[in-house]
């Protein structure tokens, strides 16, 4: 293997299936942490902006990035840009940003594997024979970092997250709590978005 950044087995269990793009995201995340000189995020101080969109299978990269960096959707540390590109910018307020993109030649090389041909026929990854998944994942691990990725430092990248708040109010219609930043007014009463009709 050319890389020390091999996704742990629990990452595949979390992800749900064996595929090449989760370990690509994992490696991307680990390399970004090294490049920025930071540890895996425990709280809320590191952010990832995947340039992926929807309805393309390579979005599995995002699960790998989350596993590697600790920048998870649940902690509000990851937000897609919907550019439809195989790239992500990873940002730490004190260390700056770095963008990793998957090299087109690497994408083209992956397209020659039978795993990709079977996926293009609509077969779900969990239904693809293990030897085909293992073959392409092994190929990913055998590639050098430079073969897979283009890296760009983003020293001027800025992001200021919204201030967190525990403030909440009961909706005047359904009675459920809604966090205040999402409140609307309906007939002079606070309302959640679904009840407000907005």
C-alpha cells in the first residue's frame, strides 16, 4: 500500500457498504488534518465544504471525510456547496483552508474497473461481489497522494458559523419547541415553519 491512511473497518460499517469513494474521502480528510497541522475535531472548530452535489455516487466521499476529521453533519461542521465537483475545502479558523480535488486522470482510471461498470448498471454497492469492491479499494490505497489529489492552500478562505443558541419557544399552533432563529409569526403568535405556512 502506498498510503498509511487506510479507512478502519468500522468506517465501512458506518458507511454501509464497500466502495472506493468512502476511503478516498477518508484519505482526503486525514491528509488535510496533516497539512493544516491539527488533530481530529472533537467539538466545533473545524469545517468542511464538500463541492459534491446530489444524485451521483461519489458523494460517499463525505462519509469518509467525516470519519477522518470529526467534522460531522450532526455537529454542523459540514455544508455542501452543490458545485457537483469531486473536491472539498477543509478549514480551521486559526490554520486556514486547504482544498483537495480528485484528479481527473484518477477518476478516468477508476472508470475502467468492473466495479464502476456494474454500478453504472444500477446495481447497489452492497450487491456487488466483494472481489470487485476489494479490487478497486486496493487500487485506491496503492496510488500516491499526488496521483489521486490536487492540493491548493486557501490562506484567504473565511467562514464564520452562526452563533449557537439554546433559545427555543413553543409553537402557538402545534405546541412543539422550535429554536428561535426559525420562528415565524402567524396571527400574532410564534409559529414553527410548517405551521406558519411560509
